[in-house]
C-alpha cells in the first residue's frame, strides 16, 4: 500500500487516460457487433423482399443471392431461413 499511493499521486492523468482508453475500446467492440447485426438484418430483408414480393425475380437470381448471403453472414446455407426469421425481432 505504501508504494501504490505515491504512484497514484504521481501519475493521476495517466491512470485516467488508461481508464478512458479501456472504455473507448469497449464502446468500439459494441459498435462493431451492432453494425454487423444491422448488415445481416439488411441482407435478410433484401432476401425476404426478393422471395415474397409480387415483382418477378428469377429463381436463379434468388438462389445466387441466397448463397452469397450465407457466405457473407458466415453460416451454412441450410440455416439461413431460420437465422433470418430469428434476426427479424432484433
């Protein structure tokens, strides 16, 4: 305890800057995760629009988009429908 108190008195700004830096990194990680979630929601929304719209979209274009969407999201193509149905509520 005798060594800690003089250190705190000698370097208070450095300690505050370190705390602020840790908080900023925490915020950055949260923003990155939220941004990725929004991108995935947009991809699912585009896919739903292609599948359930009254406009004619060729099935080959839907299939190509479906496979590229699975690759961009990083999941297996067999679980894309389940993933998109669950992600809609977030």
